[in-house]
C-alpha cells in the first residue's frame, strides 16, 4: 500500500500543479476598421478605436489612381493601388488623436483616428 501511495501522491501532485498553472494569456483580437477613399477624400473622416486595443485598418481605394495612406502620428505609410485595397496593422495605442492623410492629395484626403478611453 505504501508503494501505491508513493506512486499516486507524486502523480496527484503533478496533476494538481498542472491544473494550477494558468493558460498563457491570449492577445486581444484586433478591432476591424475600414475606410474608403473616393474622389480623393476619406469616408468616414473620423474613425474611433478603444485605447490599448490592436486594430486592422482596411483602406479601400475607389479612385483610379494610387494613393499613399500616411500618418506621422501612427508612423505608417502605405501605398494603396487604384481600385484596390490595403491593410494597415495598428498596435495598441494610448488615448489621443492620430491624424492621417492621402499624401498624393493632402489638401482633400484627410482624416483622424480617435483613440478613446483609459487613463
């Protein structure tokens, strides 16, 4: 019986310890954002995102010519082909306003990402 207890006790302990270890934390799924470029203007001109949440921004370019999505605040530059689309991955961001432009038509292609919430 002692032999049986000595074999079961370590096994039970390992199983208990195995259950006590938490599973690794899963990264938050990115929020899906979308914006359209039409006649050298972004629609909508404002996007909103919860603070400290990763995001995937899909940019649809309905114009015939290419456009460069640029944001110095977000440190992003991405050429979007005419009649095409592109995706920009955004890391979790602190609250604030992050302006962006279509660099080839900066006077009309303007917008802002507003990150809300949190301290």
